[in-house]
C-alpha cells in the first residue's frame, strides 16, 4: 500500500524503481526484528550490571549479596544472548544500543517494578514453558506498547512507525517456536511465494488502474471520483486487483483484509464505504464470470 501510494504521487515514475524500494523495505523490517532481539540482550546485560552494582554497595543487604537470579537465568533469554547466529546478524546490520544505555536501563527498571516481574520472580521454580511465556509477556506489555521505544524506532527509520507491529509479532512468533535453543526465523514463511504475491499485486494494481477505477466508478454514482479519499480509492483498487489477479486467495480473505486496513489508515467512515463499494464491485465481477479462483475450497468464492 505504501509503495503504491508513493508511486502514484510521482508523475512519470517507473514501477520497477518503486518495486525495488518495496523489497528493500522487507530488509528494513528484518533489521528492526534483529534490533528488538539486540534490545532484549542488552536488557539482560543491564540486569547483570545492576546485580553487580548492588553487591558492591558500601553496605549490601542479604538480597544484594544473594540475589534472585531467575530473570538472568531465564533459559530463553540466556539462549538468545548466547546465540552466534543472532550476534552475526547484529554485527551485519551494525546494531548497537551502547548510545542508549539509559533507555535500556529504564526499560529494565520499569519491567522489574511490575507485578508481572515480581510474580515471576516470587513463584516456585517454573518450567521452560513458564520462562517462555514470561519473556513473551514482557515483550507484549512493556516493549511493543512502550511509546518512548516506538518513538525511538520512528526516529531511526520513518517507515518503522508501521513496521513495529510486524516486527514485534515476528519476535513473539520466533520465541513461541524455539525448541531447546534460540533460533532466528525468516521474516517470510514462504519467501518465493510471498514475494511473488507482492510483485503481482503491486504491478497489476498499476497496470490495470484505469479498469479498476471504472469498476469502482460504476458503484459510486453519487460520488465525484476526485472527492473519494485517495487512500480509500487505492485500497479498493488493490482489493479488486487481488481478487482478479491472485487466484489462490479467497475473495472473503481479500475483502476482510482491506476493510481492516481501511480502519487503520483511512477515515472513521471508510470501513463502511469501502465495504459497500467492494461488495457491489465483487458481485458485478462474479456475475460477469471474471473472478476465477483455483485451488481447494476456492472455486465456490
């Protein structure tokens, strides 16, 4: 959507250049994915530093001298900090949190003061699955929703404002799927198939833009085309391109996806408008026999 929007804003632009940028954006999401894991590793490091600071107090207490090590010995957290694969990716992308130690320290202190952390530390010895669930809960409740951290990511890369959701979901999915040791996962489940989907949708939306606009115009007779929000128009064009030119995707799945996107990126009334226009447009295309779906369970669409 972002790549198409940018393309249509540039007169005389060539699709190939914007398609290349589209695929480069995938690399940036992967970099953010690695950056989040690097942050987890630095949070673990800060916890160890603070533990040493407490031991070296002028008058350390019993808890300072014999600290609860459950957090620092969380097997999954330790495994990711010791992962050579992760360290290679961190080095490749030149990722570092050294200039933002104060932020990392505050994130850890916020986590440590939470009931989630206190309950985890006070509970009887748990299992590997308890450690996993705790780490995922920390990510979801204290990192993925942290406004300061999200703003930090946005400052690093303007596109990361929309990529954080995908990156954090990928981090959680990776942790959920780890076996005995930490292992990075590819951003795309089926790289070839997913990249083909992106390329086809991008190029077909451009190639058949006029035809798609004509279909939409027939079902917006009471609207002047230039008064329809640019984002609504783009989303409807993309939805129809997906329905017409990607035969292995169910019509309902496409329809639901674009309605959800309209809720996030367009006006409050866009959901109903986009839904209504797409329903009518798809009914027309079905009646004309122009929607051809292939694959198990798709032909009845």
